[in-house]
């Protein structure tokens, strides 16, 4: 089994300090949370950025400054900007961080109901354009999958020559598709051989999904974007605490943790 790649989704776009006061907004806070996650064992930082007042932004300059600050503290970490941004942003707004040529970025493969009237919109045209942009710039997409049909969309991108194998998937469970072992196994069985995958269980499903993925040989994403609690009713003090918990589970299950360069190797990232 490969070593375990832990991704820390440290910030997100929807969670706020009202939910957990440790959610980072400023450049300093974002760098602090990235460092805590990295020191605990995360090799990938999935990055959203905010204005100082917490407003989500995809502003290229804000990304540049945050990435510089993170790189000062975690020189070898893999930084994976979001191209999802926040609900309601235009495609051009969302694509801004790709202009910085990061090693990786997320590529959502379909639209999702986010509760109430909120829709995270990803039309076919948008998905094709996002994939094209990433291909042109040599950015490895993390294919964001909220249900099985989105895997089929990703495979069409491969057929069109817009995404290259080996593929890397992120299964986000507990939003649209239920976070159960059966659902996760179904998704894993539906991707091409030679692909890698990680799972992001939302809310209380974060750690159960992580434990299953560790046992199955997949990888794990945790962080404030997906869950703000360390355990029932106990807010996490930092993203580092969430990563530490995954590392503890992995140790108990005999799975070693990948450092950033080992993660690059496993994911087939160009150095
Ligand atoms: N905040 C969501 C609208 C991503 O980061 O690529 C988009 C999202 C997916 O979380
Ligand atoms: Zn995200």
C-alpha cells in the first residue's frame, strides 16, 4: 500500500469564525493554519483565500501573497488552490489562481445542491474550459466528485484529451451522495485502474470516512472546510489537530504518512 497522503482543506469558502473562531481569514492566519497542518503531517494544502473580513475571494494577488507566506513556513508542501471558489462566483473569477501555475488545482466535475437555494454550478462548458486551462498550464487536476455521474464526466474529459492519466479523484461524501462505506467502495470501483483517490467526509463523517480510506489504501482530506469539530461538541483548535487525529488513526492501522515529495511521486506530479 502507498504511504498515506493527507490533504488539509484549511479554510474553505463557506465556514466562518462564527462557526469556529479558529477559521483563518488573514494572510497570517492562513499561513498559521497551513503550517499547523503541515507540521502534523499534511503534504497537500487545499487552499481557498479570504479578505481580512472573511469574504471569500479568488483574487490572484491574494492567492499569491498567501502562497508566498505558506511557502516560507512549509517550503516543500504541495499547494492546491481551489477553482471552486464560492457559490455564485463567475468562471473567470474562479480560474484566477490557475494563472499562478500551481502544481495542482481542484476541478469540480458537476453541479451540486449546497442546501437551501444554493447551487454550486458547474456547467458542461465550464468543466471543459477549466480542464482545458489546467491542461494548457500543466496543472494536475484533483477531480472533485460529489456523485458517481461525475466520474463519468471526468472520463469524458480523458477521452477528449483534456485530462491525462494517471487520474486523481477527491470523493466528497455527505453533501450529495451519502458518506457510507458502500458508497465509497462503489466510487472506488468506478475509477480506472492506476488512479489515486482521496476522500473528504463532510461534518461528522470526516473521521469515519478517513478511517475507511486508510484501511482501503486511499488517501484522506480533512480540515475546517469540511468539518470544524475534533470530536462531538468539541471545536478543533486548529487544522493541525484534525491532521494529528488522522495520523493517530493511520499509525494504529499500520499506514505510514507520505511527505510532500513522496506524495508527488504517488500522484505522478512533475517536479
Ligand atoms: N466552496 C465550493 C463552492 C473546490 O474547492 O474546488 C467549492 C468547493 C470546491 O469547495
Ligand atoms: Zn474547496
